[in-house]
C-alpha cells in the first residue's frame, strides 16, 4: 500500500515517516486535503478512522487517520494550518459523511473552519458558551 500511495500522490507528499511496520505518517499542503482524501478512500479503499487536531505554538494542525484494514496498517495524513487567526480547510465530509461529526468537534474545540461542511453547529459545548473561545486552544 505504501508504494501505491506514493505513486498516486507523489507530488503532494512530504515528510514521509514510518515509525513501525504498521504505521505511516506523511504531510500534505492543506489545499490538497480533498484530493488526497478522495484517492485514499475511493481509489485505494482505505477506511477513514477519525481526525485529530493540535494547537502548536505558531500554527494549528489536523491529522487525518486512515486504515488499511486487511493489512492492519494506519496511515496518518498531517496538515498544518499556519493562520491561527482564521484557520480553515476544505471539509472532507462530502466524500464521506462520517467526517461531519469530527469536523464539528474540531471546529467547536479549536476554531478551525471546515469550508463546505453542511452543518457546522455546536456539538459538545453549551449554547451559551462564549463565541470565539475554544477550549482546546492554548491561551496566550
């Protein structure tokens, strides 16, 4: 599967890392998330597991996790969002609706806007939670 991913996404990949035989991490530019997700899911038949976000000192990041179930492998796609004032990325939920809930959670907890998401509304926080405050973002 590694060779097929590299072949299909060659010019979109950077920082390829294989910490174990069953785990691969690679980075892509945020503009490529929709295309990369389409290739992984539709062409290579990898299953979307979930996504996770992280607040770095100078950026935000999202890691999208995909599984090659027959081989027991996990491929994690890292995306860096350098604009912490107005972080945004294309939603992958049009490819598979299962991404809608995790994108809502990341939007709510980190303030990352998912362009094209069909229903960005609160999922976990109280209705009276202050606008513009994100519980999982570092306070400066």
